C-alpha cells in the first residue's frame, strides 16, 4: 500500500514549474542593452502573477535571463514578432525571477 501511495504522489503530487503560458499576445516593447546582459519585453494584454520572490507583482513584462536562455536568439524572435505584429505564445517559469520579473522558458511566434 505504501508503494502505491508513493507512486501516486510522484505522479500527481509534484509541482510542474513550467505550467504558466500566455497565448495570443503581441509584443509591444522590447528592452535591451543592459549591462547585466538580460532583456525584457512587454506583451499586449493580460497580467501574470510573479513568483513570490519578485517584487513587481502583476504585470505584462517578462525577463530573459542569460543564465537560462540564449539572449540574442530570443531578442531576434521578439523583434521579428514585434515588427511583423505576429502573435506570440510565452511560456515562463513559475518559480524564477530575474530583476524582479518572471523569467521566460520559451517563446513561439504564430
């Protein structure tokens, strides 16, 4: 019985840290050129609650942390999406902050 409980807990009881996604957004601003090598971008609508360690609270601005992403590649994708007014899907970590903003995991352009 104990083995069944442990198995069920491992399958259903663990936290998925990649569960937060914004779909159908437009990139409205891209911020880059910081000495810390990270970039930030803002989407058109919807507020995301930041992880508890972030001080920014609810907002539409996301961070690209150079420790977890290739900043130049993400910057290219964001600028392409902004210039062509394509919609984006943004998936972000639910437990990471960078400069008090949510850290993206990946971004897709439609």
